[in-house]
C-alpha cells in the first residue's frame, strides 16, 4: 500500500503526533510541514529530512503532494486552519480541543458537513488502555447502569506545561477547564453514554498567580522549562509566562442528558500526575488506581461493607508499547486516523463529542468566572449530529473527497 502523504501544521509540543504518524513504508509519512517558529522548523527538518519545511501554512494546505492534514497548532487557531484544509478537500486531523469556543467548533463541523471532507478529532484518551478497560467493565454490566461519575485530575507538572507559555492566557485557551479538561470531559461522557446539559463550576488562580518570577514579554522559555524531578514545590518555579489569567484549580458539577450526575476536579499544583475515575452504577462501582501500566481498576459489586481495600474484582491496566505517548494511545489514534482518511467509516473518536467537551468546558469556565452560576449547554444542529453519527456520509454532503 502506498503511504498516505501527511501535511503537518505546527511542530510544537504535539509535534510528537506527527513523529508517531511518520512511518515511511508502513502506511504514512510526513511530506510537508509548516511552523512560524524557526526553531520548530529546524527540529522538524531533522525529524522529517525529506519533507518540505515552510513558515507558510498555505504551502502545506495547497501542496498537491499532500493527501491529509494534521492540525497541531495552538488551540485558538484550529478553526481557521481546519476549515481552510477542509475546504481544500483534504481529510483533516484536529488536535484536541477542537477549538476554544462553541461557535468556532460549530464552524468546523459545519464546514466538514458542507464540503463532505473527512474530519477527525484527536481525543486520544479514548484509546488509552485504562479508559478502554473501564468502558469494557461498564459494558459487561459489572456495576449495573451508570448513575454518577467522579473524576479527580492531579496535574503534577501543571506549572511546567501550562503556566510557561500560551496555555496560561485565556485569549488562547478560554481556560484550562476547556484546554486540559476536554480530555476527561470527553471520557466521562463516553463512560456515561451521555453529554452534559447543565454545568456549574468554581475555581481560582491560587498558586501561580502569586509567583513574581515571570519572563519578559517576547523572552523565550528557559532551557530547563520542564524537568521530571525538579521545580518542586510549586513556588520554586521560575520563568513563568508574562501573563497568567487562567485558573490553576477548579471544581465542576455536571448534569447529563441521560440523568447521570458527574463531577470533575482539576489541580495544577499537586505532587503527583494522574487521573482517578470513580464510576458508580446501580449495582456496584469501579475505581482506577494509577492510569498506566502497573495500575489497576477495582470493582466492588457483591455486597455492602465498611471500607475494604480488597475489591470483588481487580483488573490490571494493560501494558503498552514502550515510550508510546499517552499510555500507548497516540499510535492507536494515528492508526485510526490514517485508516479513516483513506477509507472513511466509523471511528472511536467523535467530532460531535469533541464539540460537546468544548461546550462543557466553556460553560464551566463561564460559570466559575460568574460566581458559580449554572450554565446550559447550547444545542448542536440536529442535521450535523445526524451527519456525523452516519459516519460523515449521506444527504447534505458536498463534493469534497
């Protein structure tokens, strides 16, 4: 099979996805890449020595030697770039979140619908072994019908990953309840088999807002901006972003369209970095301890009792490919996109679900900045929902490829 020729927009932190997808002779390869940053272009040239490297994204979108486009740029640019690529008739991969507002997400979905060009959103956690395991347990009925889901997200490297660059500014992210939580909101919706209809949240900038050690505007990040074992405790962080106006801790309550009640908590100054899910049904509950290899999902469903560490069933989180991103999810994500770009068909990720994750994050952010006043999630055009549920085929589809 001839390799699918990939054009890449952006080679920053998620440039790792392009490197994962670059498998010359094995199905896909990067043939063109654009980034406005000279340093990023230098790194890309080393990673993809045979590719066209440019500072102008149009040279990639318009390149006749490109079959599909990966949009790996900062969140607030997704709608403009994705729509341009969709209108050019190229199947498009958009890194999550889909964009930073409901309106911009709906614009992407509408453009895909009107052009008939295939759209895929990179919610890689749907491929994480721990998430797959929890979903399988639920599907087998081991905890009965899901009634409530609680998620705690301990972001131990938050000070490195989210407060030293554009992520720290709401003009580029809306807030971390959208940017970071879009992962978990999407998973929560998937596990509960529903989407949020009403959301309420509280949050604050408790730690990083008081840190005076900021870079000057225009000054690049320090060489040691991220270290696995250093920068602890949080007040020792240095060279933070000049502007920090997003929250570093948040608490969210959600009511889903199927009646499920859910809660999500996010903190960027914890010493550990992992996600803890508790899913309670009408006949038991499950909880994960660790979210990668070595972790376990426990199920209690046989009787009532006081606290007991020993569950009724325990399932180890499966081991994955060494050095694979997001617990082994990234290679599976890119394999699914390459297949979808070639052949179409249904996928485990969903553009509609991606939009609903953004809508929930945006509504939660509006709520926490308004004293916790609840927000209703705006509806999506039923015509768009039906189109994507059909696998992006059927009436209304334009002449795209």
